[in-house]
C-alpha cells in the first residue's frame, strides 16, 4: 500500500512538475509572443511613418517637376510666340516690299512700253533716212566715179594699199625702237649683274703654279740621282713615267712629263729622296708608292674641299677625284682648280641675281673644266670630254650641256650655259689671273686692231673682251655680204700666223646698210 502510494505520489509529483513546467513555458511563450507583437507593431508603425514620408517626398518632388515642366513649357511657348510674331512682322514687311516692287515694275513696264513705241517710230524714221542717205551716197558715188575716172573697188584698193604701207612703216619703226630699247636694257642689266658678281667675289690674284724644277743642295747630288750606270734615274723614270733632264743647269733637275699628277709625284718623291739621302731602286719604289697614296688622298681631299667651298653636294666620287686632279693642272699659269672655283662662285652670284637655280649654276661652273683632268689622255676637246664624264656619272642634262657649250663648241640652249661662258671669260680675263705682262697685253690688242685695219674695206676695228674677240666694221659700199665671210677667215689666218696669244680669238665682221633722211 505504501508502495502504491509512493508510486502515486511519484506520478502525481511528475504530473505536477510537468504541469508547472507547461504553465511556466506557456507564460514565457505568452510574454515572448507579446514582445514580438510589440516589435512587429513598432516595425509596422515605423514602416507606415516611412511610407508616409516617402509618399510626401514623392508628392513634393512630383509637384516640383510639374512646376518646372510648366515653367519650361510657358518659357518655350513665350519664345515660340515671340518668334512667330517676328516672323509675322517680316512676312508683312516683305508683302509691303513686294507690293512696292510690283508698283515699281508696273510703272517701268508702262515706261518701257512707251519707249518701245517711241523706238519703233524712231526706227522707222531712221530707215527712211537710211534709204535717203543710201540714195544720196549712190548718186555722189556715181558723180565721183565720173569725175575721177576710177571705180569704187579701185578706190578701195588704193586706200587699203596706202593704209597698209603706212601701217607697215609705223610697225617697222616701232619694232626697231622696241628692239633697240630691249637691247639697251639687256646690255645694261647684263653689265650690272656682271659688275655685281665681280664686286662680290674676292678671288686671289696670284694662283698656285705647278713647279717642274727640283732644286738640289749641291752638284754632287746629280751623280747620286743618276746612280751607277744610270740605274737610279732609270728606276725613277720607269716608276713615275716622267723624264728627268739633268743638264748644265746649276743645282737643278728638270722634270718633263705631259701628266701633271705624275710630274707632281715625281717632284715630291725626288725631293724626299734628296732629303733622305738613300737613293737606290728599292728605296725609290717605296717612296714613289707612298707619295702616290698621299697624292691620291690629296686629290680626293682637294676635290671635296672645292665642292664644300662652293656649296655643291652630291657629286659622284669619281667626279670629285677629277675635280681634285685640276689642282695639278694649269692653263696659262692659272691653276685650273682655283679657276673652276671662281667660275662656280661667279655663276652662282649671277644666277641668284637672275632668279635662276643657284645650286645648278654653281655645279655647272665647278665642273665646266673637268675634262682638263684627262684631256692629255683622251682625244677631243676638254669641253667634249668633260661633258661625257658628267653624263657618265649622272649629272643633269643642263649641267652636261653647260660643260659642252662653255667654249661655244655647240650653241648654248639655256641661260645656265651662257652664265658659265661669261663666268669662264671673267675668271680668265681679269687682271692677274693669267700670266701676261701689261705691255705684252696692250701690244697684242694694238696688233689685233692693226691687222684688221690693214685689209681693204675695213672702216673700224675693236679688240674687246680682253683680246678674246676682234670686232670689225666694214664699209657697206666696198664689201658685200659674200666678201665678209672671206674677210673674217683671212683676218683669222693672219692673226694665227703673226701673233702669239692664249686661248682663242673670235673674229666678227659686221656689215651695215644705213639710210639717213632728215625731216624738215
């Protein structure tokens, strides 16, 4: 029984504990549910407040946007209305102008119609007068024909012929006057350009000269140069290609050779052998080889320096070498390289004054005597040889033609060729350029004029261009056109046989027919 009550108590205690736990749990659940409900109510309240706020802000923003759109619409409408008003005003003004123009046109049409009517009437009157005038002219023409005895056609031909002859005479006078003025203007301009070129170019009056005589320290040196049984002199001549002349000239050896470069190699080699004192075939060969190398370098450097001095670039290296060889070439004691530089400078100055290609003119001037570098090795004039060289190494046609024409072997076809001719003459004829005493120079000019005036029919003779040209004026009554050809040839042959002169002399014979009449 007690056991059963124990069990009952235990069960009852368990049930009571469970009930208490359930009640406690329900209590806490109720409180938690209440707390959650309160939180949910708070969140809903906040959400409603935030929604109201957002709604109010959206409403305000919508109102602002609507107000701004309304303001923009009103402004645009106002501007459009204003533009329409202005357009309407312009249209009204144009309509008024059109009305005015229409009125003016109507008035003009009326005036034109009136004038047209008047002109028709005047034209009719003019036609009537024209008919009367033609009738009158015809009657007068018949009377004139009866009085003069010639027809109208014959009179027209006589009048036309008279007018034509008078026009031809006046045209001939005008052509002659224009030619005279053009010739005077061209001569004056040419003189100004040439004088300016001479003034601007300051060239040396004394040019370098190739020396063909080697001085010896003593007479014994001649024997050492000759060597045992002449082996030294034979070695020098064989290696250099230059003849050594050892004669009675005291303390001097003469070098003879047509090639100036070889002669220069021989001169320098001989001077070094004399200075060194060791003269034998092996030493001679060694020295000559070194000098050859040095001369080649010197030739190239001289050519490059000349091209640099005149400002000409892009010349073929082989042409540069030929330009450098001119350093050892002389013409009447004038160094040809120095002469070429002078011609280049003068051509450039004159081309600049004329507005031509200055670089091309300088190039033609520098290369104009290039043929003299090898004219002793080839047949032909140095102008022809130089033109062939320039053409072979890619020079332009204008430069090639200027080289070929600078001594008038062929006619000059452009201004550059004429400038090269003029500059060549200036460089060769200026005082001191070529070795010639003043007395000899003056005497040669006098002899030229004397020879020319000794022929029959010669009125006047002038030696011009520093004696390079002889201009002869003959009497037209004594010499005819056929005789002047023979006269120029005879004078040239007489000059060749009696005078010694550098270069060539151009003989020009002029025959004029003059008719003089006085207007009183």
